[in-house]
């Protein structure tokens, strides 16, 4: 048997990624967008940051990240504060409400996937677990 072409695998992965995202969006109960979720998640994982650093990390323009952060501020999920070491800079950090909202959204999405994965055979779940271990280095810098 020949090994699958990398370009074909890439297309298949993008397709399944989109299908998983759509599956998880059907049960979405909050008003937080995907870009807001990504920014909030980064703040929770890596701590407070400037808007410019967040934009760089997420691969978007600073103006776009500024709008994303402002929406999160308006929702009470992040807050701005002056940098104590450089008064010209503003830092953004997640609020306790932001941490709770992220955890609630994560739990809801995890439940949906867990229900679907539970319907698979044990062998298929083992294959999914092996695939995740293999794919980890593909998506990490």
C-alpha cells in the first residue's frame, strides 16, 4: 500500500477541522466569537499581554486585535491596566469572569465531542488517541 500524498492529507485535515468546528458551534450558547475565544485563551494560558503582542501571537493586525479586546472588555471577560513598569503601555488580562466563561465553553464543547467519541469502538478511540499524538508536533511551532 502506498503512503497517502501529503497534500491530500492536508486537505482532508482541513475538511475535518471545519466539520468539527461547525459541530461544536451548533451547541454554542455564548456570544463570544472564535477570535475572541482565541485571545481570551491565550491570555489565560500565557498571562497578561499588550494588544500588539496578542496580535502578533494570533497572526492578526493590531487594529483587529484592538477591536477583539474591546469586545472582550465590553463583555467583562478581560480588563486593561496600565503597565506598572512603563506607563505608556497598556496590559490586557483575563478577568475571573473570563476564566469562568472560557472553562464553561470548553466544558460544553468537550461534552459534545466526548459523546461522539463514546459512540466509537474502543479500537477506533485508540486510533484517534494515536492520531492526536502524531498530529501534536505538526501543529506546534
